[in-house]
C-alpha cells in the first residue's frame, strides 16, 4: 500500500470517528516533521551522542558539483545526497555541469563564495580543478572527490577502484579470449574521456596485464569522446566487427556509453559470440542486459551505496574536524562481477525506486 493511500485511508477513518487525535495524524508524508531537525532532549550516553551529532551537522552547507545529470550513476548519488543532507538539517548547494568544465569551475567557485563546509566534486579529468580545490582548502572547506580522482589529492576520494577494475577486466579477457581456448585473442577497446580517471586508470592497469600476454591483440583502440557518447561507441564497435569478423570481445569503460557497444554487437548478430566487458553503477537496466546476454561480464559498483558512503565521509569530516587538506582518505567501492549465470533481480538497483524514496 503506497504512502498516499495510507494517509487517504486514515483520513476517511478519522472523519467517521470524528477524532481530533486522528486529524492530527493525517498530515501528508511531506509534512511530517524531521525528528533530526527538532531539539528533543534524551537522557544518558546515547542522548548525549545524539545531541552532539545533530548539533555538529545541523546548518552545515554541502557543495555538490557533478558532470551532468540524467545518468543512473549520477542520479542515484543525487537522490541519496539530497535525502541525507535534508535529514541531517544540512543545506545542499548543487551545480549541474552539463558536461562543461567551465560551468563546473563556476559551480565550485560559487560554492566557495557561499562558504560551504564540504565540497563534493565529480572530477571531469585527472588535471581538472586543482586550482579551485586549493582555493577551497585555503578557505577551510573539506573537499571530497567523487568517483573520478585527479592528480591533486584532497581530503577524501569516494568511488570506483578503476585500477582494480582495469586489472580484473584485462585478466578475464586474457582468460576468456585466449587462443589456447580456441578464441582469436582479438579485442576492441572503447575508451571514454581519455583524461578522466575512469578511463585513464582502467586502461593503464589493463595495459600492464596485456603487456604480459602477447597472444592478446588489441585490433581497435578508440575513444567515444569526452562526452562518453554511446552513439560513438556504437560506430566504433560496428566498424571493428566489420574489419575483424573473428573479434573475441569488446572492452568498454562505462556502462551508459556501452549501451551503444551492446547495440552494435546485437545488430551484427553476434550477441553471445562476441563478448562485452564493461563497468558501471549497477542500475537495473544493466542487469537486465546482463541477463539477456548483451553484457558478458559487468563489473558493478553500486552508486546508491556510493551516495551513502559519500555522505558518511562528509559527516565524519564534520564530526571529527581534522585539519583541512591533511587527511587524504580513499574509500573505494566494492565491485560485483555479474554474468548471465549469477545475476539476480536484486543484483542491481531500480532507478525509479531510488528517485521516489
């Protein structure tokens, strides 16, 4: 039974009963008071800890700058961060970069001017925003880099272990495409933004593995561009399949981009015979594609969990108050390797349910 129906049923019952108590209980879910925004006093150690925590977080400002909305990965973070900041009585200052480093820079500068307490930024590439991060630190603001790291280390990084992902994918490709197993050993690589750590770190790690296995041949190695375009990925893979009919697999570097890779393989009639190995946020759409055979191996980091991890790190910084710019923490998200044989209905999150919570 949905929340709206529950309150409608209570309201009808209360009208019949004529109860003042009931009438007080029929406020909508949105009107219910957030208990963490109140000044209720509780006794004992737990009460003291509760008050200490609430007092330390209430009224703090969280700056949040992302590359672009509209992707399951980012929308899941946003949904969780909005909910968690509101529940703790914190203010969220958000900027959608719309795939523009300039817009993101403006968003970071604006957050600094608004004196946020914690700044969360999804990095555009490994060299972006170093100047702005230093300015934030000089202003006494904690900086958390989100899912894509830069060469400038800040208080914390929360996100995918792309070096680990690249190593694992390359190892699996060596095993699965080996000529010793009757395969061609031919692989097509589809990179995203080559200067973004999700692509840069994955490929550097993978190349170290491939260098030890000359039997594996990279016959196509192209970038889908700085916007991680699924259309570009589709064209790259379609061309590779035409040029190399015995292609063993495609190594892609982000699931949303690799929807195009999967479409190219399907249109060529090679789903199941040409593998697709990619990583991403663990959204339901991708698990469905794994189940249907469109993705051979999916290396999923759960972006809903990442959202909570981000806010846990932000809260810890605010509660423990280490010197700004000195912590250099990293919280790498665990990876689930999903295949047709082990994927379950609960292996991925439902984007619609996350947005409605």
